[in-house]
C-alpha cells in the first residue's frame, strides 16, 4: 500500500512560472491515494487556473481566506486540522519571507500558521533571488522551526539565467513528502552534544573556545525533522534550541559528562559535536580577582574525556565524534576514531575560513571504523547534518 493512501495533503501553489508543474504533483499524489486540497494564491492564478486542479483532484480548489470547504467550516482551521502535510510547491521568495516572519494575509499563509502538520517547501525562483542573503536567512529560519526543504535544482531558468532556482522534479518532491510521512529515523533516540564548555577561573572569568554550536544544533534540528527522539546537551551558545528536541543546558565539561551519562542508557546514538575544554583550572578563585601588577599563574588539570568515557561503555550504542583540527587532519581524526571506540568520525579543518567554528558552512571528511573515507564538498551545516544523519541511519539499520 502507498504511504500516501488516505493521507490529507494540502498543496499550496504560489505565483511562480513553475506553477504549472504543481498540476503534475497533485496528479501523482491523487493517483497514489492521497486526498489533495489545493490552495492557490492570487498570483498563482495568473499562471494556472482552478479548473486544472479541480479536474485532477476532483475536489474544490480554494483561493480565498473566506472560502468554506465544508458547510459551516472555517476554511483555514478546517483544512489546517485535517492536513497530514502542508506542501508548498512552487514556493516563491515572497512566500518564504512571509512564512519566516509569520505574516498571515491570505489563505495559504494563514493555513501555515494554523496547522500542526509537517511542512514541506519546494522553492522556485531566479538564481540571484535564491542566493540572496535575505532568502537564505528565511530558509534557515524555517528549517530551524522544523520545515523540510526540497532545494531547487540547477539548470536553465525561464529568465534565461543558468543556475540554482528550478523547481525540483516531481519524484524528488514526492520523496520528501513520503519521508515526512514515514520518517527514516522514527523510533531512534539520539543524543547530540553541542557548543563550547566554559571552565571558570574566578567569578567573572573562564577558559573556553570559539565554538558557536551551529553544527550540533543543525544536527539536532535535522534529526528531529527525520523523526528521531532527540536530546541536546549544550554548552553556552546564543542559539535558540531546536523545536522538538529535549534540551539540557550545561556549562562545564564535568556537567556535560554528567548530563550525557544520565541519558546514555536511554539513547541509541550519540553524536558528539561539542568543543569540550581539555583542561580546567586546578583551583577556582573565589569572587573576582582584582587586577594587580603581580603575575597570575594558573595551574591546569585535565578534564574528563567525554567521548572516551562513553566509548568505554559502548555496548549497543552507535558513537559519532567530530575532530576539529588545524593540522594533520585525517591522521588525527583516525587516531581519535580508534582511541575512543567510535563508529564514525567527522574530520573538520577549523583553520579554513569557510569551515571554522563560527561559519555557516563546513568542508568535512567522514571516516568509518572499517577504514572507509568520504570527503564532502563545501556545504551548509544543515546539508552536512542531513548527509551525516543518512549515514547514521545506515549504521542503525546495520548497513554500515
């Protein structure tokens, strides 16, 4: 039986030249057994008519906030409650901006605020518009809230430009909808560590590092989107915790270890991205030490090694580590993989400007315990997270 059988899909169509392709999407979903309600924006009606979708879905097509799909039913509430998935394809830059800031000025944007269904968005627009900082910011905002994106394909656009911006092919979009209906990591419990740790020197000073936590938070958010039950143990960051993840905030390495051990037997996978301080002051000054002309010598002692501790208790767990290095990247990563009893490690050269602690991108190499290696091109941290979790899924299923 098709995963779409009996599912209620809301298909939002916006004012893009690619709007005609939404007819194929609606047709394929209907043929697969889904009940498809199409919502056209005002601008979408300039490109394709209600008649087309009514013939394909054999259901009324909604265009106005005050339409009544059923007698005495408020359209946006009725549709929002019954939907299993809200699919917006094609999605323009305009609709992304509205969704990101919560504007509800028509039926589609109001539905997006009113529904608790999974949201899948397939953008289509000019390459420059897609790459614009504002659009990318809106995409990240929506992803952080749990939206699933089917990124545009590359090719010749209607305007004559060549680049990313084409609506993804129908099979790719349908695969994304199928994934949210049947999440690949459903039932998998994942612990993610993220951010830096801080080791107090006195009441106002501490030892730390420049980790932003972006990579770990991206993994936690993507794991939630893929259906996992996620616990995020995070050091101090400026990031909002991912929706749907249980978040435990800590400060020091010892606190992070304690938090990890507390939930360790309840999880299946550990993905350790946190940049944990290797050392801490042997003594912490009480109060604030006042400035003086005297030298201040601080004796450091080793912190507990969180990954090594978990590796010693590995059992049934799948352990994934990160190696942030500035030299001999692969050699150091391989050593860490062996010494800490990991299944997989992500090697990251943080000396590169586009792969450093605070960047939004990463260029990493994946290394497995069986010796396999996979170098990845420069990707956003969300893309790295998605790729890594696909590999974790294979490890969970025994496929390596």
